[in-house]
């Protein structure tokens, strides 16, 4: 399978610079794998598309302001060249892996972040990736990161124009566990009000955790995608959550993954009996013709060309064969035609399987709601 198979052309004006307001007013393209048709709607209409007993699984990781600026400390104690640093993962107390951008990087280099926060490069791991040991650890280090850091927004989003707003925008409303350097963006469409509506309808909502790191956003550079190395990310499913998910699956209820990070976690934990529980590093690479073991539906954004995220979506669009690549390109062209917003702050797509009977019920309910709103 070639990298170019997952390429497409996107007009720059369709790259979202900020999210929809309110979040759940974003567009939603719903694709039905049974009749191979797509429907255009608003994200908050997923209340119509989901049924009582369906299980919605979300990633409750919380993004840290992982972009830092440091200056080198020269041998004479003076401050020298600046370095742009993106924290990636805390390996142990006070030690982080990080992308470091700037000339003169080397093991032993001392870094100045603040009059109280210093660091030292202690190991080279990969091209541009190093280990930094800080002079603080635990909650004290977290405090400095939140004080000095900026949200790790993708380069296509202008940080300065919406600097203050991005602190809130680039978090899900249910974010809980600190550790991500990128947001699980499909979850950004949910509001507290929408989640309450879903609960009231009887949709079961469950949370897992995957701390987004290099495994999610590192670009694929190998033309033969099978040679791409997925970096691991820490994921966690607690015992009671796993038990509830397995019970729902056994009862034949739909498991809907919100985002590719949730899907990767559930598939990485999937066993013959359901999903396991606990914490572990996840580096599963999903691409066509992968056959999914646990999830039944997927809510996701529109992803960058040639990304592992687009490869996963292609795999889910047509399980067990390579036809999903073609379907993904057709759906993406439809979204472009309809002026959908793309990438992190963009609109959403829901991939599911809905019977004709259920389709009729959904159509009737949507028409009733639109009549009531007039």
C-alpha cells in the first residue's frame, strides 16, 4: 500500500482556524455503510441518530500547554540561542521527551526556561527528539508548564490571533487526565448540554484515556506505509469501564468511538471476549484492509492527507478490503464541495451502519424537530 493512495487536494480556505460556535453547531456528514449513502446535517443532530442503549466512548485526556521557549546556558553562565520545545511524554518524574527545534542541540546542553525552571538535555532519541531532565518534578513542574507554556496547536492554526481563546477551545468539555500534546479533536464538538441530551435519551457514555503524542500526529514519510513506525502512547481503560463495555457488546448494543484515539485504544485492548482493562503503551497502526474487532461506529474529523488518521478512517469505511480508500476520497470531495471545515477545529463525519427501518425513524424525528423549531 502506497502513501500517495491517501493523498488529496484541499483548498486552503477550508482549513478551520477556530471551532464552530457553539461547538455542536458544526456540520456533520453521516455515512451509512449499509446503503453507501451520506447525509448532511448538524452535529447536535446525533441525538436523532443514536438510540437508547447505544454506547458512546470518549477520550477524556487533557491537553497540556506543551510548547515552551528556552535559552541555552553557555559555559560562562550567559544566556544564548533560543530553542522551541514541544514536550511529548513524561518518561519519569522530572524527565520528558521533547521535540527541540534549533541549532546546537547536544547532550549536556543546559536550558533556561525561567529564573526558577532549568533543564538539561540528557539523551538523543531520534531525529529532533531528545530527553530533558528538569530541576522540578511532579505538581511543581506542572505549575511551571502551565505558567510558561502555550497550547500545542497545529501549525495551520494561528496561535497569536486567538491566543486567549485557544486555552479553552483546544480542550474537550470533559477533559480530565493531563498528558496530551494534541487534542482528541472529534470530542471538541460536544457540549455539556449535548451530552446531557444523550444521557436523557438513554445513550450510555463511557470514558477511556489515551494521551495523544507522536503516535497520533507524526507524519508518514515512507512511500510504503507498511514501513511506517508508530510511536507508542499511554492508554488506560479502568476495570469497571471495561466490564460495562463488554456487557454492552455481548448484548449486541452499538459501540460508537468518538475519535481515532478512542478507536485505537479500544482496538488495541480488544480480546476475544471483549476489551481488557489496565494501562499500557499503544502503538497499533490501523490501515486497510484492517477488520475492526470492537467498535461499530466512528465519529471523526476530516484529516490531513497521507496521515495515519486518514488511513484508519479508510479502513473503517470498508472493513476487510481496500475499497475504503476510494470511499474516503469520494466523501472528502463531497465535504469539500459542501464547504465543510477541515482538520482540528473543523467539521465532523460519522460512519455507521443503519437499517432502512431506523433510517425512516430518524428522518421522521428530524422533520418533527425542524417543524417544532419554526
